[in-house]
C-alpha cells in the first residue's frame, strides 16, 4: 500500500467520524428541544398548566373556560392538533390539548 492510499483512507475515516459526530449532536439537540412540559414543573404549576384541558376540574381552575386549550391560544406556536412551542415554557413543547391560566383567545 502506498503512502497516498493510506493517507486517503485515514482522511475518509476522519470525515466519516466527523459526519457521525455532527449527526449525533443534531439528534441530541433536537431531542432536548422537544421535551414536553411537565405539570409538576414549578413554572407549569404556577401557571396552572394541565396537559389535557378536557380533564380540568372547574372548581380548581376557576379561570378555565370550556373549549379553551393551547391549540386556540394566542401564545401557541405549533400546528393545530399537534404539540408546539409556547414562549412561557421556552425550550419545551406543550400539547395542543393543554391549558394554563395565561390562555388568551387567538385572534
């Protein structure tokens, strides 16, 4: 094997390792960006966040209006019927079926 063949082989291995590492970093950042808000999270609890608005006890959430949920909130940044972002929970996703006391009717 000549010196040039060995050098090309080492370069190829290096490029494959770089590509694999870049993919792993992207997958890890994507996974962390899509973490769902937990109802027990201090910020979520402070805002009265419920992952499923259909299960809200009106006596425990007097601000709740039937039919309101994250999917029809002005703050919701996701697609209808899916999970999406909310500026109140930066870096986390909320369900379109969720609700919190910051709910504001989408215009």
